[in-house]
């Protein structure tokens, strides 16, 4: 197991290095260089050169790249163009909210999606299965911002039972009240973000349950006279979950994209909304930093999922 | 004679598959949906007059009526026309994304599947990385720094990041095909690698790739809409995401339900149609799954 974990972490480090290299060169090689975008067109050429020098943009690309890496290792992601504060500080204020939103969504999605998939795979072809399938396909096709707006419109404005945005009510802090307040603000964003991923979990689990139920060991369990429900939940479900957990890793990357949209719609103060604001302000250090931190979070979560998979299915380690 | 016989059995298989597809209700709904979208895209100039600039102030946020089927936006512009013209952009983005995904994904999949070894390690390593990193934020960054945000540019950005799933599918079906005896036979006959790859491997791997393409098509529209919704789309072209962006910006989504509803329904219709089509094709070509 230790060997597998080491290997997996090394792979994660390589992935991260390639990701940041890619980001660096994409940002630098774009037709519009950051300096030109950053500066007012009315600035003089001398001023422009000075600014380029200040940001270290006058040096050769490769020198810039290595100083970028060096700074990154020190946790320095540069200074925000707009807020004139270190990018790292700004991101660290926002990241906990995004991680909270994503972790809760991930857990609820799995807790609801996997049993639903197992049961509808077991009841294959029944009315229940067909309804679950139809809803799942509709869920995959739904457009996140629209679902968000609709929920906001119904629960936030019309019924006015849930907050219309933000992550907590200013003024309330500490204690149970704060906890409940944060929870209340999470309800709509979590439902919105869940919609697409829930369908994926249901369909994947359903497919693998169908495969697993035709295995020999299931027949053995049945012929021992075991009750069908016990066969399903004790024997079949464990193996059926493996492909689902494997794809969970991939799903996290896509969920980050969904989080950008969800946070924007609900004015949720996370990294996703920060990206949206940075786009309209053309704040490149923020964009680049946000992407690097998000990619790092996704890579770490992927490593955790993979280790979890290896624990569930010892065969994986042998590959 | 042998040639003739081979052809007829090939045709028989095709006939069977087409028949299976025609009997697949969901697949047929998808096919009709896709045909409908293509017709709307082609006939856009006939169906609705293009709108641009500022409309009449009196026409601001009108409810759907016989004159304005989908109502009007906060500029007083007809939403029906914008949704119809948005279909055109969506189809265009989808086609460009699919072509790019094919052009990058298929060669990577073919080479890593056929040659294996170091090619496989590098090819699939890159694919894995692209599958892991969060794509939407990366595309947002590129769209934000790109000099022009024409619809072609957006489509290009989506396309160059849509290939990983195609590469994976191509690789796994290449592996499957390469294990067949006829590929070995072709190698023994001294047929050039290039022609084995193109003629035998590619032809046989084309079915799963095609099924995946419809999914790429559907997801490229969701991505385009997301990018446009965030205000990074082409300001001069009508797109469903752009209408939603305007609805969000104007703050009218709470009062004018038609403003955000119709473009959203269009996106859902587009995605469902292509997903249904892919289900139909998959089941028709792979009867084992359809029985399940």
C-alpha cells in the first residue's frame, strides 16, 4: 500500500508541474500580453517599460518561468492588479467556502446517488428505474445557471424562505446560530451543483450493479438462500461502488467548473465567483492563481479518491 | 464472387443496425431533435429577422405574445429571433469543437494504442492530465486573455480541450482491434503500418468514437453557454449563453421569467437531443446493452 501511495503522490506532483507549466505558457504566449492589458492605453512607452520591469516581464521567458516556479514554491502567486494585495491571501480567504460547498455537495451526491443507482439497477426495467433514468438524463442536460436562477426565484424571492445569496448573514458569528446560518445559505447552491453530478453517479452505479448482479458469487449468495436485499446491499453494492468511486475523481474536476457558475449565480464568496469578478476586471494574477490553486485541490482530491479505490479494490495496486 | 458476398453481408449488418436504430424510440426522438436544430440553424434568416443594437424603449421586457413569441429583452429586442440565431452559433461551435477533438484525439489514441510503450505512456499521460485539471476555469482564463472573442475563437478554445475523451475511446478500441487476427494477418502480408492504421484500425474504431462525438457536441454547447454566460462570449453573435448573461446582468430574471426560460430550454433541448441520439446509436450498434 505504501508503495502505491508514494507512486500516486509522485504522479500527482508531475501532473501539477505540467499543469502550472501549461498555465504559465498559455498566459504568456497569448496575443495580448498581460502588461498591455494591465496598462492604460494612455500611458507612455517609458512608463510601460517601467511597469514591465516591475513585474519582471522584460526578462526572457525561460527566466520568467523559473522565477515563477521559485515564487510558487514559496507560496507567492504575485500581486493582484486590482486589489494590490498578494493573490495568495485573497485566494485563501475564498478557498474555504469553495471547499465547503464542494465537499458537502460531493458527500450528499454520493449518499443519494449510489443507493439510488443500486436500487434502480436491481429493479431494472421497472417503473421506478425508468423514472430514475429519465430524471437522470434530464439532470445531465440541465444548464447550471438556469437551475440556480429558478431555485432563487422560487425559494429566495417568491417564498422567501431561503437567503438569496452570499454564504452567511453579516452580523451573525459564533455558535450554533452561525452554523445554522451557513447551512441555510448552502442549501440552494448545493442542490444546484448536485443536479448534474447526481445523474452521473446514479447512471454509473446502475450500470455496474447490473454487471455485478450477473457474477458467479452473487449466484452463490442467492443459492445459499440469502435474502435478496442482503445480496444487493451487502454483497453486490460493495463491488458495484468501485467504478463509481473511480469516476468520482474525474467528476471533481468538472465539479469545479460547475462551482464557478453556481457561485456566480448565488453570489457565493468562493474562488469561483472570484474568477468571475477577476474576468470582468481583467485581473490576471488572480485568474492564474485561482486556477493553480483549484488544479492543486483537484489533484489532491484525486489522489485521495485513488487511494480510497485501492483500499476498496486491492487489485488496483497490482496494475 | 467473394468480394460480392462480403459486400452483401456487410450490407446486411448495416440494414440490421439501421432497423434497430429506427425501432429505438429515444434514439429517434434524438435524431428528430438534431434534424430540427439543423433546419432551424440553416433557415434562421427565413424564420426570424436578425436583431441588433438597441430596440424600442416601449418594447422593453414584453411578455410572450403573437408578435414576440418569446417576448422581448431589456433592450426591447425580440427574444425569439435571438434564440433562433443562437441555434446557428451553437451548431457552429459544436461542429468546430468536434472537428478539433477528432483532429487531436484520434491520432493520439491511435498511436498510443497501436505502438504502445513509450508512446502510450506519454499519450495517455497527457490525456490523464487534461482529464484531471478543471477545464472550465482554464478555458475562462484563455478566453479572458484572448485578443478577440469571436465565436470562432470560443469554439477553438473549446475544441482544443475536448479531445481527451476521444483519445481514450480511440485508444481502447484500437487496442481491441489490434488484438484481432486480421490485423496480424495484415502485418504478415507486409501492408504498411500507415495503411493498417487508417484502413483497418480506424474504420473499426469509428463506432465508439462516433458515439462519443455526439457527447462532445452536447458538452461543447454547455461550455460555450457557460463561457458566454460569464460574459466572455462573442459580443457580436447571438448565443443562448449570451442571452442568459444579459438576463443576469439586467437583473430582470426575477421579474421576466421568459428572458431566461427560452434560451435555457434551447440549451436543454440541444443537449438532450444529442444525448438521445448517442443512446440510440450505441444501442443499435451494441445490442447487448439495449437488452439491459
